[in-house]
C-alpha cells in the first residue's frame, strides 16, 4: 500500500530556474556568414523579432559569441544541430 507524504518540500524558484535550463547554445563569430544572413537564421530558427535577432548578431560580431538559446540537453542539441545545418558555428555549454 502506498501512502502519500504528510509534507512535500517545494524547491526554491532559483533551484527550478537552474535545473530548467541547464544547457545553453553558443553561436561563435565566423568570417564566412553575412550579418544579414545570421539575423535571418536567428529569426527563422528561434522566432526572434528583428531587433532581438540583430542584437544577438551584433553580440556575436563584437564579442565573438552569443548565447542564443537554453534548455534541457535534447533541446540544446537540436538547436545546435539546426544552426550547424544553416552553416553557423555553434557549441553547447552547461550552465
């Protein structure tokens, strides 16, 4: 027979945020792709509005990298694969 516990410990919101998005996808600057193409890819793959896609592209251009998505490993791997398929340099990082 299974008995429900009298009390359930609820994790902090900070704990939930850390476990909800443990992986991030990083896009790296490259000498090949046009800035307009990178903006188009970010809009197509992630549904970003043009202003956000442009901000991320400029971050890649000026800082050498930008985090474009985060989530569980399976989602991050898919996002990384889709970026590779579009010719962008992308890697995964654990947060």
